[in-house]
C-alpha cells in the first residue's frame, strides 16, 4: 500500500514539473512573434505596484463589485440593527427599517458623505432598485402563501366586520387629512382624488407578517384572541391590497372613469387565477407533497406562475406586487406543500433581498428635509390620525361584536402594526409621483412609530386590563402539585429530560405535572411551517411519553429571545423545577471558531464589567456557554442543567458528591428519586462535610430508614476504591461544579450524564 502511495506521488510530481516546463517553453517561444518597436516601452519594475493599485481601483468601481459590497454592507448592518432592536423587545423588521434609514442620506449621507458616495453611487442605484423589487416580489409571494383562507371561511363574520371597519375608519380620516394638507404637501400635477385615495390607503394598511410574528412570539397562536387577530389581519391584507390595486389604477388613469377599464381587466385577471389556474396548481400540489417529489421541474412551474402573474398585473396597471401576492394566495392549500415551498423562498427573500428594499427606501428617505415647524406639525397629525383611525377603529369594532376590553384593545394594538407592508405601499406612491420627498419621509416615520409602539402598547394593555382566562382547568390542575418545566432545543435532549422528570414523579403523577417547552426563533416561523416544526420537535417526546406512561403538556412558540422567555415562563408560572440541557457553542470544532469564540468572550461588555467589579473571572468560568450562564442568572426557581453523553434507558446507580453544607438541598431530589424510581444513591463525602454536619447526617439516616439498602455514604478513605463506571448519572450542585476541577474531568469522562442542580 505504501509503495502504491509513493508511486502515485512521484507520478504526480513528474507530471507537474513537465507541465510547468512545457508551458514556460511555449511562452518563451511565443514571445519571439511579438513586434518589438521599443524595448523600453515595457512597464518598469518600480511602477508594477502602482499598476496593481490602479487595477484594484478599477475592480472596486466595477458595477458587480459595487453591488456585492452594497449587499454585504446592507445585510451586515441590517443584522446588527435587528439584534439591537430585539434586545428592547421590538420585531427585527424595525431594526432593518432603521438600518435602511441609517445608511441613507439622513445619517450616513449627512455625516459621512464620501463613504456614502463610495457605497451608493448614483449610477448603482438602478441595479439595487431592481434587486430590491425582485425581493419584494418573492416576499409578497410568501405573504400570499402564508394566508390561510380556511380561517376566513371558518371565522369570517366577526373578523370581516373588525377588519373592514379598521380599513374604512382610517381611510376616511386619511382622506379628511388629505383635504387639509393637499395644498401644502401634494406634488404639482397630482389630482386631489389621487392624493386623497393614496393618503387614505396609507392609513389603512396592517402588516400581516409582522402581526403574525408578534402573535407567535407572545404565545397567542393557539388562543382564541390570537386566532381572531390573525383572521382580522388576513382579511385586512386581502382587502387593503385590492383597494391599493384600485387606487393605483385610478392614479395611473387620472380619473375613476378611465380606471374602470383597468379595474375590469384586473377583475378578469383575478377570476382567471382563482377559477382556472388555482385548480390546476392544486392538482399538481396534491401529487407532489414531499421534498422528494417536489423536483426542479415542478418548482419551475410554480415560479413561472409567479412571474407570469406579476408581469400580467404590472401590464394591466395594478403593480407587479399584487400579482405576486395573488400567485401566493392561489398556491395549493395543503399544509405540507406550502411549508416546503415557503422554506425554499423565504430565506432568500427575507435574509438576502428584502434588506436591500429597506436600504433602497432609506436612500429615498430624507429626514433632513423636515426642517420646518410645519413639517413636524404635519407629521404629528399624520401619526395621530393613523393611530386613532386604526387602533381606535379596530378596538371599538371588536368591542361592538362582543369582545371584552382586553381583547378589543389587543386587537386594536396589533392591527395598528404597519411595518414593511406600509413601506411597500409608500414606495409605490413615491414611484407614481403621488408623494413628495417630505411627505414620503413623514409617512415612513409614521410606519416606524406605529410598528414600534405595538409591543409597549400590548404590555400596557396586559398590565391595566385583565386578560380572559381561557383554560381554567389547567391553572387549577397545577395548584398544590409538584410542577416540572422542561425546556429543550434538541428533541433528543428533550426526550432525556422527560425521562429524568419521570424518574422524579413516576409514582406520584397525580400530584405532579410535567410541561415541555420548545422555543423557536420567531422570524423562522410562519402559519404553515410552525405546524410541521411542532410535530417534528415533539414526535420523540410523544413516543417516549407513551413508553414511560408519562403525560406531559407540550408548548411550542416563537420567540426573539429564548433565555428571556424561558425565564419569564419559569418565574411567573407555578413551576417548582426547571430542567434544561447545557448550551453548545457555535465556535467549537475549528481553530478559527475557537479564536472567534475566545475573542467574543474577552470583548463581551458584561464579562468585562463583571471582571472589573470582581463578580466574574474573565478567563475562567463554570464551563457553561454564555447563554446557559445568562439563563441561570435570570431563573428564580430551582434549576437542573443536564450534561448528557448517553443516559442509560434504565438508571440504577447515582453518584452525589457533597462539597459543602449548602449542598443539602440536593437531598430533596434524592428523596424523590428514591421514592419514585427506587434508585441506588451513593453520597461522596471526601471532604467530611456529611461527617461533620449533624443535620446532613440525620437527613441521610432518615433517607436510609425510608429506603433501606438504597443509600451509601463513601468517605475520603474509601474514595480510591470507587468504580465510577457503575454510575449512570451524577447529581451535583452548581457551586460544587464550579469548584471541582480534576474530579470533574475524571467523572464526566466515565459517568455518562451529569445533572447540575441550582437551588
């Protein structure tokens, strides 16, 4: 085998040398054909560097290079602002909108004009605009697919009343506002009808995708209130986009009479899509419901439908985005198909292309133009009328159809969310010449403010108005019981945590409850894939639950801050113990990852502050990743962190090291394990803590009396005789875990699992 390896290497080197030599010979012979009029015309050696620099500058100014640099900058800045806004409880879309404004003339162009001109030269904006429009087409396609028309059929009556009132009321207020500000804010040559209709529709839009994310992140998806809000937003979306299409037709035609032909063609187009194209696509979708069957040719059919629909609506005169939205609405309705197809499109649309639209909008938004008191007065009235029209209109109509005040105000706050959908409508108005630069900036600010206020408004409503309790039985069932909360990311980890919970409650299930919580990043969820995600993440737990005969309650929801939501649920609800797995670092497994991970810890502001105040060591910590450490700091109930390397199916022997008197709280869990699972407990007392503590000694003697032959205490003398391989899991306090070093390494290598407990 070695000879064959050397022979192959030798052959490779010979070919490499011969190839280089032959190539060099050919080049040298070819130079003889060159006509040398002046040998001194060759580039001097000292100017080679200058030539390289000039060539590099030419490459940097090449349109593709500029576009790639723009995309890199936009995605990077959008992610940073998205993360920052999430930290204060806002949807990431707010951060992306702010990032777009920051990269535009309002901030970057104002304070760093040379950098702005380098990143966004005027000649490059055409390419950026086209790409952003493609992103919008894909996004509207996804929005259409996320609408579940079955919800409208099942809950249409109240939802349509609330939705249509929430459109009519702000629409009329917007037209009234247009009457007041028309002469001072309307562009020259625009009729009052066009201007009034557009101001009215800009006041009436609700951002269905943002509303759906907020509902999921707040755990309202499966509540009656959440369902009503989603249904209202879906009805609002369909109605508003149909109205917008009609408004666009009127603006382009110049009058209602001229627009009748456009509207007639639009109605015919919708009928063709619904009556002819939809049944055909539904048949294809029914036959191709899995990823294996959904081949490239089938995907091509649906993308072709999207493009033809967008092109048709653009040619008719109602904008390509309406066609993209309509194409999404008529996609096959089976959940599996829509989930697969949304996943194919959503990441490219929302992560790569959609931030380009925010920056493209930001480049158009010149807040610096609002330099007069009159402008800010107009801005105040625009925001006020937008909030009063949408919030109050939705809340009063919800109250009229029978909702209580908490539900009515919650629906009003959610329907007042405008976000991205508003920006899309505003850009259409700007392109049509209906909005001036000043009015465009004012309406962008209105969209930003009304979306920003949704979260705080919901918090205030929940604080001052008592929500309706939908499941009294569940609240009653937790009282006077031992309640365990399992939080898991990986289903395998969740299955193991369920087994530990079962060990603690096996013989006392009537007096205990187990709740399993899985949180998913909110922006990754939609109406369709959330169903699939929930099924996939809880399938292993369901199987294990049947094997163990261990009932549990499953909770699945979206979130923007996993640790914060886990802590909130554990602290505010009636739980006695939280069980979760140890966090894993994304930096593990590579040299570069280790360097980045180490650097991120050293420059972490919280860690630096902790080290300066003496609360934390900068380089040595508990062995947990930062997210696990942060969770432990915020949890107010007892918590168990599982370090699992393969917990046996049947647990018989457990090792419990006692390192201080404060570890006595572990006896609570030892008692439950012995009582419910009849396991053998070995206390390791190598520091004579048990021997020197009367209370600990008596507590362990009581355990031994209650469960004879299940309790063993090993002191320092017999430590060297311990066979650690006999133990299935180790229970240890968090304080002891931080103190031990050599023993921890030895134990964790031999004992399959460790449960680190914090009182």
